[in-house]
C-alpha cells in the first residue's frame, strides 16, 4: 500500500510551504513516499517546485516500478519473463525494452568473466534459495548447472523473441532489476520537475541532484553503520550475507559464495551498481578488488574484524568513520 507523508523541514520527508522565505522566492517543497515493491521497501525523498508537481512526479515513478515488476518479476507467473522461463526452450515474444535490458545484462556477464549471470533459475531452485534453503544432491547440482548460464539465453531483437536453450533454464532478475527500476524512476522524476531526490530501494540508494551523506553497513550487521561519505549523483549498492545468509551463488561453480563479508559499489547508474555489487561479491575481496581497480570502479570490501579494502577509485569517496545518526546505505 502506498503512503505519502509530509513532515517538519528538518526531516527527510518534509513539505516546506514558504518557511519564512519571500513570496517571490518560495522554498521548495519536499515529499516522502514509501511503498512495498519487488518484495522490499521503496522510498522516495523528493524536492521540487510545488506539492502538486511532486505528487505527480512521484506517482509516475511509482507507476513505472509497477510496470517493470509486472513485466519482469519471476515471482509473478503472468510476467513476460515468467512466460519465457515456462516455455521450456521455445521462443517467446518480448518487448524490445526487455530484450535490450537483457542484452545489456549479458554484456556484464562477459565483462565479469561469468561472475554475474542472469540465467540462474535452475541453480536457485536446486539450492532452495526462494524456499528456505536446502542442499542439492550431486546429481541435482549437475543437472542445475547444465540448465544454468548466460550461454543458454538467445536474444533476437529484430524478431522480438528470446529463447532459453534448456527446458529447465530460467532467468532470475534478483541481481539487476531493482537497479534498472531506480534508473527509470530517476528519469521520470527529473522530467516531472524534481530537482533533488534520494531513492532507497531495499537498501540500494540513488541520488538525483544534491549530494547526500550516506553510510555503509557493517558486514555482519546491516543495521550498524561503519563508514560514511557523501554520495554524489549516482547509485550505491551493497551485497553481503548478513541479512539473508549465503544466498549469493557463484555462477561459475554452481556453489554458494562464502560468507566473507560485504562489498559496496558506487556507480553513475543504478543498473551498473546493482550488477557489480553482486559480481564483486562473487569474485571475493582479493580478486574483486583487483577487478574493480583495473576497471576504475569505486568498491569497498568489508570483512568482519579486518580493515576495509578500497579500490583506487573508492579512495575518491573520502570514507570516514560513520557518525551517529548516519543512515546505512
């Protein structure tokens, strides 16, 4: 259910109606909205010229998330991507938008040497990731590995079709769809006249306009802030096992990734940050750090009881010990 709240000026969700400013130079309005989307909490803290414009812009952004979820969520049996998963190897018609998104995602599989992969549905089923967890037998795991991997996904943009080359293969959107939705929402907010905004989608942040102070969570306790910095326009995404246990799978081996800590990535857009936080977690702190440094990616690797590791680009973030009151990212 959607909610819209207007609060005092010093809080994130504030609607300022003049605030003592001159009539010719009114203070901007601020609005916070919060909904449940894609299985988690989505909040928008936006600032714009008027309450009416803010309501319209944030409503458009929320509708966009609903549209993306309806088309792409594999938790919904009637979505386009669920139809592809259920086609058992047959071609399935997809809108060009989704084909282009999947094409971009597949390019990241190549760039990360398979550390990120969207065709993991069979492995997720084998490990019971969505059903409380289980340990597959050797035969089950071998079958799931044969039915997993980006090599099985064929896209034909000219004909508007996609195909999974194994009857049990399945897409999983968990590592990238929220990032894509954040980017789409941000565009609509800007078009709607929103000058500044902070979006929080299940812990992944995206800043529009004015930079915001944020903090990283501890690798073993997502509710405890550790390192703070100022997030410039762009996105912050973190991956770890403190909340959901060893739920991140290594596409290359089919095994669960070790619970070594957490990684946080800052990128210019939500999709890139979302994908790379997963990929770098799979690579681990040492190999992930080397990859991030080589590709000029801002990434911070946190391990319980040990100093954080920062890529070269992450040093530009000017990390500092989180102050009381910082909001974990």
